């Protein structure tokens, strides 16, 4: 949420629960330049005043953005526009308020700015690069001097990584539906099929890229990281087995393959005959998707997307009404 010196508010943090209070706080920070870290929640005394009536807890860090406080901002903007990964580490809480609001801009091969000491910069940069590699945003906590096992120094790392990649193999109707869902989830989607007559941009208008090539050959030359999703939807062994041989030996966070139970068993046999280990084969999600009773390509795409989300965040896949405890277990604070 942005609060301007002209009195304008842009964006939202909580959907309306605390925006009024944050607007006033933003005006204070604009006036005196001192960053503030506030926590909003529900108490018996003021559940309907400034707190969150939904029962949640919200931590908000408010800082002034100007040329003096953010000299690194133009470079961050250029990195984002060029789809180059960049993370910003900000001190949001510290003993005595020392260094509050200091930034360290972390890129895969460089840093910019400082959090106060060389030791702290090196420690945070190493940890922030781990978050950046997985596209994760969250808190890092250290001791007053940057000790990893300490407490009292809270640093928030905002990861601005390029969109994660979704590679879909098979130019079929199910792929077209998955393209639409993949784009809604924020993926950069590529469809690849060796059959030129089927792999056309007109059939897949939602894809960022449509490639005519043998899937295994094309995949061998592509970037793959922990955020990459690979969906093999051809259910034709001459296409999907070679593609899976390559896919299951990459760092992809999710590899799934479409097919019936019979197709699945035949696929496992072929993969074993190709020399793949049980550990490699164990990474395969097949038949692809969660059991939602899906029938249409669109329903199947949602089933696949549900499994991708479950794999990413570790959900149970059960109905929330049948579970207990936090809806988002392990979420920072």
C-alpha cells in the first residue's frame, strides 16, 4: 500500500480492515521519516476498532521512500523490468531500533547497500540468495550482531524473482486449459510438441511460447529450477518416456504425467527399463492431479493446479472443513 505526500492511497494491505489506521501511520512516517513496525490483531478490548475481525495477525512495516532513503530503487526497478532476480533485505526490528529501515539489495552475483556491518551483510546475503532461488519472501532472524542462532534482529526479505516456468508437453485440449490456469497462477507457460500441425500459437493463445520440437530434446537445453513445473500430457510413450527421463533428473519442483492407471503402470515399467532409479521415479506425480472427479479439460487443469499448489506449500489436499489448526501452517508470524 502506498501513501503519498499528496494524500493519495494506492493499493491495499488487508482488504479494508486496517487501511484507515495505516493511512494515518503513513502520514506520520512521511512527516518525520522514521520507519515504524506495527502489529494488528484481535483482542477482547478492541476487536472492532483497528484490529482484524477475521481473527488474524498482520505485521506491517511502514517506511518513507525517497531518493535519500532508497538510492538503490532505480536499480531494483531495472532488474524487475529485465526479469532479473533481485531481493531486498530490510531491517524491520532491532535492539534499540538501531539500523531500522536499512536495506541490502541482493542479486545472485552482487550486493548493493548495507545493513550496517560487513559480517551482517555477508550472512544476510547468503540467506537471502537461498530465498531468492526459490522465489520465497519472508523473515530472517538473527542475534544483535548477526548471529544465525540469535534473536532480536528481524530482517524482512522481499524476493522479486522472474515468473516461475511451466513447461507443458503435448499439444492437446487439456494443455490449452492448463495454459490458462498456469497463467492465472503467475507462470511463464511454454507448450512443446513435436507435431507441427498441432503446436501452433493459434491453438494456444494463452501460452507465452509454443515450441515445435521433441520434448526431451528441447527440455535438455532449458533452464530448470526448484520453481519449475513440468507437465507431460502426451500419454504417448514415444514422447513422454524420453521427456520424463530428462525431467526427473532436473531440479524441477514438480513433474507430473497424464494417463490412465494402465498407462501409468506401463510408463513406470518403461522408465525402469531405461535405467531410472526408484528415487528418480518417486518424484513423478502420475496420474497427474488431485482426485476431484474432474472430467473436462478445464476441470482437469484445476485438478493439476491444485496438486501443484499442494506440492509447493505442503497442504494435505483435504477439505478445510475436515481439518483443524492454522489454515496456513508454517506461515511467517
